[in-house]
């Protein structure tokens, strides 16, 4: 019998699908090389294109017997440039350029902007950032639908790239009517998670949560993207209301002083870990691999440091969406993760005390999680088995980043898929009414355990008022 092969790394890899990876063959390769979450960026592509990708991902994941979650990332209230003739223009320092809300195709002198109120957001002297701050303009004059600007820092500007005006106050809710349409479509398509762009307050999250509930889709994850100062300010509330968070460093690095990113990343990851909610570190992780086969030293170190910070997942954007080496980028992340995780073990346990102390101290689940870590330190345990209705128990154990895989067992396919966001968790779907014997039969059948292996299982025995996980069992496989 060929045993099921789990990845060599426990950090989850999120890959954005785009023209470079939307074929069946590329999707297959992404998954085979360690991608657990597929991200569809609804700022680009049509519903039809995304639907096709969703269908392919589901089919391939089933054929490969590899669980994959699908994340639909919403556009939010981001202002973008429109279509540019030939796909891009080269903007040169010192030259003048007009940003306009008129319906034109872009060229060297005129760039269309897809937001009719744009000219009202800026005035003479304001700085405008394009393409995550890669290109910088300064406003010279606003005239009707046109904003005349001078290029302060030039570069290639591609169609549909983002515009940031950090100074401008956008008097609109983060979740736009267009976002709501996309959420509806995403639910119909059975996606597992929604990425909420430009969340500003907990109300943005609650709005989407209540919409999901009304549409019988309350198990769809809401991942709040932290990419503006308001989200940082209101982070604690946003985190509590969300199922997970993404540190969206692309916009965040323009909307806030870029030098604050590293410390902010550490703080947000720590808080998400404490809450037991998955956190994705995103953007530019291996960005030079969009064009080159080898990443920079700084990029490799960035991926490793995010893992050491405690991120559950690392994300690839243009690297896999439009890059020349998408599979190499995934392989590179998997290698960095494997090596870095091996090192972490030696100090991972010191984080434990800290987490337990500032975490959900005093709950039964917490005491159980603590006992599990104690057992892991003293026994040669092969796997942690956690039957789970909501996935919560598996996520609470995942916080401690044990060296063993945590297997989640649930009857809900979407709960299983959403466990693929959490570090070191792999999930299996079982029939309603499954018991301990079904779990053992399943992992034996997959060749994951042999006789005499020691496993640890969490249990939720209904005793008095204590619901949910309330005991652990450690035993040897017969
Ligand atoms: N579905 C898609 N179709 C075409 N291009 C895409 C798609 N998804 C992503 N891309 C390309 O990859 C780039 C980086 O991806 P991402 O960071 O998700 O986008 P952005 O920063 O534009 O929101 C995008 O700017 C776009 O050029
Ligand atoms: C992930 C991000 O969002 P998007 O790519 O949708 O702009 C980001 O800004 O880093
Ligand atoms: K987006
Ligand atoms: Mg963004």
C-alpha cells in the first residue's frame, strides 16, 4: 500500500491564480508542490473565468486526494487605473501625466481611473501612489474630470493596478455593492472563504457575517485584510469578529509608513495566534521570482521571518498569478518553510507559556491544549487527532506549532477545507455519527500509522454542563 504523503512543511502556502496558473496542469502542479489555499483575486478576471478555476481546483484536488481551500478576495473600495493600450505604459520621472475619469484607453499621457469621485479626493500638492507605491505622482492641478500630475518616481504602470492616496478620507463603507454581488456569486460557487479588503471597523466584518448567515453560508470564513490605518487601530475588535486575518502588506505599506510594517506584522501575528485564528502574511514575499528563477536573499529571509513570527500561512500574488516561475516560487516557499520550522522547535515551547498566559486563560479548552503540549514534550507522539465540529479545537492546538501534524475530523466539508488555513493542520471529512474507531480505521487505511505508534486524541464527552472538547486520550495503535 502507498501511504498518503503529507507535505514536508506545516506552514500553509496560499497561491493567487491568474493567467500563468489557470490551466489544469498548472493548478495540479501548484497543489502537488504544497499549495493548500487557492486565492482568486476578484479585482481581476471575470466571473466566468473564476468559475472555471473553481471547478478545476475542486476536480483536481479530489483526484489528487489533497484538500484545498478556495479564498475569494474582494476588490473592496480600492481605486484602480483602467485599461492601458498594450497592457502597460512607462512613466518617466519629471514627465506630466493626466489621470482622468473620462472613458478613455490609457497611454503615456492619459491614464483612466475607475472611480468617478477621484478628482474630488485630491488637490494640488497631494501625493498619489500607483501599483502599491512603486510609482509616485504629485498633483499639479485638478480640472473637471482630469487630475494633472507630475511623475516623481517612474516605472511601468500596468492596466488595473491600484491607486493609493493615503491622505484622502474615503467616505464610503469598505464593503461595496460590487463586493456584495461577488459574495453572492462566491457563495453560489461554494468557495470556502472571503477575503474582505480594506476593512475599517468591526461593522464591515459584521455586515458580511450577517449576509452569510442569511444565505445559509455561515461556515464561509471571513478573512479580514488589514491594509489601512483604521484596521490597525480597530484590530482587536476586527480580529474577534473575523475567522482569520491577512496582513496585506501591499496596501498597508503605502497607507502607513513602510518602516512600521515589520513590527506591525509581529504584533498582528501574535494577537491572531493568541486568539487561535489563522493569519496569512501577504504580498511581495518572493516578488522578484515574478521575473527571475532565484529569489533575493532578503525575500527568503522575509518568508523565514514571517514563519518565525508565527504566521499560519504565506502568500504568493503576482509570483503565481502572472509570474514566469510560479511552480519554482511554490517550491521555494515549501523549502524555506521546512528548514525554518525545524529550527523553530527548539524555542517554540517558550512561546507556549506566553500564549497560555495572555490567551484564553481559565477555560477548559485552554487547559486541554496545555495538557496536550505537556504530553507532546514527554512522549513520542505521532499525531494529534481532533474530532471537531467547528475546527476550533484543532486551531487552538495549532497555535503552539507542535512538530506533529494535527488531524482535524469533521462532518462538514467546509470546516475541513478551512482548517487548511491553519499551521500544521490537515483535515478529513467523515460521515455524521463517526466515532473513534472510524478515525483509527481511516488513518490506518491511509497508511499514516502503524502498530505501536502512539497517538493523542481530544474528545468531547457530554458531561454535565461541559460541552465541546473536555478530555484527552493517549493510546497505542493496535
Ligand atoms: N485573475 C487574474 N487575472 C489576471 N491577472 C491577475 C489575476 N489575479 C492577479 N493578477 C495579476 O497579478 C497581480 C498581483 O496580484 P494581486 O496582488 O492579487 O493583485 P493587486 O495588487 O492588483 O490587487 C495583479 O496586479 C494582476 O496584474
Ligand atoms: C493582498 C493585498 O491585497 P490586494 O492584492 O488585493 O491589493 C495587499 O494589499 O497586500
Ligand atoms: K483584492
Ligand atoms: Mg490590497
